[in-house]
């Protein structure tokens, strides 16, 4: 959407363009938007794309007004995979402050990346979810034209999920199977999430959108395909649902960031098979070509089945 004065629309990104989603957003929006990006560390590609980098943690911005001057669209990406209640509370407070400032400034559109529903006990217990919902509610109660987009598991170069799973399979030729593996997932390409954010933010609606990829997989079927992409027979270490969560909790306590206990609990709850997002001008990207591409790279690496 081009502003009435013909200038390039200005996009303010809270959370930066260096992560999986941020890189996809940069690629999607930089061609026809002027981008301001608020985050702590310089991100590759931002300078070349003409991004104005504002060095700050979203939680530390005391006055959003100067950063919102002339802004047409706000997009929030900032969140953590894990952290203390205090850490999440500070970030949520910063984002709620941004919502209030954007409303005061009369920003035309606001897009916010959230997460799908989780079991009620998890929603109450986990700071990750409880404070995310605080931000969701603050946006829903504002007068802004907003969209809350809630994607399923994301994939793309350098992701922290499917790529890590493939590397584990390639290295150990086995993989833990949490419970029966009969729950569902619907992987969504980060590039498609960026396209969804563009479409939704341009609509100027007040809505919440769940966004899954083109296929709803039974988890064990997907992991079988991942082994197949590596040229390996599927071999699993069976774990009960309770022991799956316990294993992840032990790894977490030992300092691992590969997998968190709440992520396993969420997966087992069968809440991540979000329906495919409709309405994009082109098809959603299937996950299998990505898996084959990543597996090809692993087969040529030192820890791969062929290495």
C-alpha cells in the first residue's frame, strides 16, 4: 500500500531482521519499504538493504514517539524461546508500550507475530506464553488496525527445529520419538510467513490469523521422510510422553538450547497442526524440497551418513 503522497511506506520492525523470520521480512519488504529496525545487535544484510538500525532492546525504549514519526506499518517480531519471568515481563512491557505509542501516533497498521494456542495449564504456567498473551490482549484492546498472526512451526535456512533434527538424525542415525508420534504439525516456510505478514498488514483489518503450511503431517510420518531424505532407514529411541518431557527438561537444565521441555509438551498436545493459510497469490512452500536440500548438504558434511 503506497501512502497518498507517493513516498515509500515506512515499516518499523521491533525485534530486528537478523533471525529466521527477520531475514525473510527483510527480503519481502525491503524492495518497496523504508525500514527502521529496533534491536540490540547489527544484523547481516540490513545495511545493504538501506535499513535504518536503531540500536536498542525493545524492552529499553523509553520513548517510541521519535521512532514512530512517519511510520505507516509496525511489525513486532521480538520474543525469546526461553527465559525467566522477569525477562519476559520486561519485553512484554516494552511491546505494550509500543502498542500504546503507535495508537497515540495514529499508525495506520500494526502486525504482530504471536503463537498458536497451547493447553490451558501451559498458558497459565509458562512465562513464554503468559506474557505473549499479555501483548496479544493489549493489541486487541487498542484502537489500531491490527493483525495478530500465529504461525505453526517455521522452517528455513538456519532454523532451530527441522535443521537441528536432521543434523541429529545424520549424526546418530537415530532419533527420539516422543510418545506415539501420532500428533500433527504443519510446517510453514519463514518466507511464506513474511508474505502473510505483508498481505495481512495491508488489509487494515482487526483480526487474529492462524497460519500453517500447505500440509498437515502426522509427526512420525514427517520424521520418517526426514530419515528418507538422508538416505537412512527410520530408527527411533522410543520414549513415553512423560519421559519425553523429562528428557528435554534434563537437557535444558544442562544448558542445552536445542530443545525445551515446554516445546515437547506443546508438541505432544497436538495443537501445532495449524490449518494451511489461505489467500496468498501463489502456493505455500512445501517442506519436502527444503528437507532434501538440507539433507544433501549434510550428506556431504563430516557428520553425515556419507562422511
